[in-house]
C-alpha cells in the first residue's frame, strides 16, 4: 500500500493503516469510511463525547461500554465497533479524530483522490463548487474531493488547503498584507 510515511509515522496513522488493511481484506473500506464519517459527525456535534474520549479518569471498561453503545446506536459495522473498542482498551480513544482523518486520507489515496478543504466567507453555490473542483482537478491531475466550511471572518474570497499546500485569496489576507506594507 502506497501511503505517505508521515501518516504511518503517527500513532493515529498506524491505527488507521491497520484498520484500512483489515477493511480491505474484508472488502468493507467504503462501509468503514462511512462509519468513520458518522463518528466524526458525532464527535463534532457533542462536546460531552469529545470530553469523554479525552478524560484520563474514565476507566477503559466504562469508555469501552460507552463507545460500544454509541457504535450500536449509530449502526456501525462490526469491524468499526471492534476498532473503537480496541482504542478504548488501549487508552487511545483520544486519537479517534486524528485516526479518522488519517483513514480518510489513506482511502482517498487508494482511490487516486485528494481532499481540498475550502473555507469561504459565504456558502458556495453548486455552480461555484463545480467550477472550483474542475480547476483543482486540472491543477492536481487527479480527482479532488471538496470539504467546505463557512468562515465569515474571511470577508470574501477563498482559502483552499490541499495537503500541506495553502492557497489564500481571502480579503482578510489581502487586508493584512496591505496593513503590513503600510507599516513598513
């Protein structure tokens, strides 16, 4: 499997690689990826869940029970439920968000995709998203999956992040540059 050394070097990356290997053998990569997206959404929506997975005072057993119950409630596949149970038993549940991101990166790389995170001051229209996706695909030479978020403090324009590359065409950035030029 051709995965960047950076992902495999991190603890979360090693967990994600192991999960990806198991999912590949079972032919369930898409289902596990969907499960992890569901878990990521649950984590982003629940401050209590985020606090729980980071709390060192919660016993392995209690955390395992909570995550097992969550897995059942969310209808996660057995492999995904077992995986989050292993994280709880190894006291690594706090690595879950990073592991989810690493798994998504590995799965996208296997499909020949790259993810571009796009921040804009206002929601983008479908037409704007299609145009942006086409331009990024031409630039990158492969399929680009867009993840968008709205950041009103940008004032206008876009900030696009692909891997370690950042393209900042926001009005906020331009104003900061102008302010620096006027200072000095």
